[in-house]
C-alpha cells in the first residue's frame, strides 16, 4: 500500500476531534488521581511533594482548558466545512427529506 494511501491519525477533523475527546477524559482521570495523591502527601507531611502535585494539577487544568478550546475550534471547522461543501449529517438530510 503506498504511503499516501495509509490513513493517518488526523486525516480528518473528526479524527482529531475524537482524539481531543480521549485526551480530555485522560486529563480528568489524571487530575482525580493527583487530587488523591495531594491529599495523601499532605496527610504524610510531605509538603514539597504536595507542592509538586499542586503544580502538576495546575498544568493539567491548563492543558484541559486548551483541549476544551481546541474541541470548540474543531467543531467550528467541521461546521464551516459542511457549509462550504454543502455537507450535512445523515439526520439533517433525513429531516429535510420529510
């Protein structure tokens, strides 16, 4: 199979959007894990470790904001593409046919 025919992970807006959804779920799971780790560190008196966990949580929340914005942008791009190429989802076509 030629290299140009191999599907790439982000060949479509939809595949990029799906990836961002998975990334957002992973971030939320990581924040939950770090929250538990933070509480444990405080309980054990490991102040420096607790501060490091707080920094990691801050960075994950920042990443989550960027992912959220990226998902919105990808959704906007999908809508614009549909308008430009007169594409509509199957449900919209079915409603229009009624």
